[in-house]
C-alpha cells in the first residue's frame, strides 16, 4: 500500500469509535475510554522499542502528546456533550483549514488557494453528511469544538516541523506521544469522571480495540505519514473519521443516508483525493537558465526559439 493509503487507515479506524463506544462500552465515561486508548498503547510501544527521548525531545514529545492526544480528547468530549454529534464532527473537520493557515508561519509554506478551496469543500461535505435538520448550537460547545480542531492542527503542524529524531522509529515516536497524552489525561479523567466503570466482556473487547487498533496501530501509521507526506495532505485525511462513522451508523445502527448525505459524501471524498495531488506549477524557466524570468509560451515555441538562436535566426513571436 502507498503512504497515503496506509496513513488513511488511522482516521478510518478512529471513525469506528462512535459505534464501539455506543454499542460496547459503559455509558458516561468517554475520557476513561480515551485514557485506555492512549496510556496502555504508549507503554506497550515503549516496552517494545525501549527507546526514550533525549535532550529537548522530552519537552517536544510532551507538547506533541498533549496537543495531539491529551488536550484533544477532553475538548472533543465537551463539544460532543454540548452539541449534536454532527455539529461537533463538522467543527472537527475544520482542522485541515487551520493546518493550511498554520503551515505558512510554522513551515514557511505558501498559502494555497487550492488547499483552502478543498478544505472548505471537505467541511461542507462532512456537514452535509452528519448535520441533521434539528441541530442546535451552543456557544461553549462551539468553542470547545474549534479548540479541539486547533489543538490537533497545531500538533500536526509541529509534528511536521520538528520531524522525527534520528534513531526513533514510528513506533517509538507514537509511544512517546501516547504516553505523554495518556499521563496528561490520567488526572483529568479521574477528576471529571470519578472511579472507573465496571468492565464486562463486551467492554473489554471495545477497550482492547480502542487501545490496540485505534491507539497503538493507528497512531504509528498516522505519525509515520506525518513525517513522510505533505502536512496538508495528511490533515485532509482526517475527514475520513466522520465519513466512516456515518457508514457504520447506516450499516450497523439502521441510520439512513439520503441524497443530501450522499452528496456530502462525494464532496468530502473529492476533497480527500484532491489534497493528495501535488501542486501544479505552470511556470517554466527560460532556456538561458534561472534568473532570467519565466517563459509561459507553449513547449513547441520555446524549442523553436532555442533552435533559432543556435543558428542565428529569429524564432516565432510569442
């Protein structure tokens, strides 16, 4: 599989969280589910790799773990609690737009109109898929949802800026961040939710899925993609999460996808595919070499001009 396809598996797996949470896990403990997704997976990764951060990477790994995991999950919980699920998912889908803007000062990339267009198209598409006609808005929930998108966007952008240190595999890198995010979540979870819930066999299966597949495997693929692919391309892949959640809701929970939802589905998929295409450059250097401006003429005119110069005759007019 290609790098984009492997990286896309991570948000696709995260899209199963809603079904797993509603069908297998005890209600009222979403932060505990986030804690079990992050901390055990991080500790397992550290036990496998036996590599710890060095020097400044202690601080960098902590910052990335808090932004990408520890701070993100509580903010998503607040947004989901105070807003309809569709509205919360649509706010989270704004993350690629924020990444495109942050990439300018953080990564010194050019602000691309094409990226902004497809980022907006992705948000609109997700909104069409998941927002129902009776959706209500809450100011606190909107702030939390946008803050969650901003937290992940900043974490994604800084991950791209700092890269991965020499000698740290994708599993090591994911383990550092999962552990840091899990340790951040530990006191937050028990302060907000109290004692852990009783865990029966279905709940154990759900927590195992969230921790092993949705935690360890998904984050290894995600951070591997972040260090090898353009950051804006990876960010748009996060739109797969609400789309997969909608498909599973239709297949497993008898939820319906009407024409509007299907239109949004197509729009979101188009945004995801378009974001994986490289930026096109239409300017070509003069034959004389760099520093002499740009020649926008068709290729046959440039070649004819170059041949004419070699024999001393005039070339065709531009």
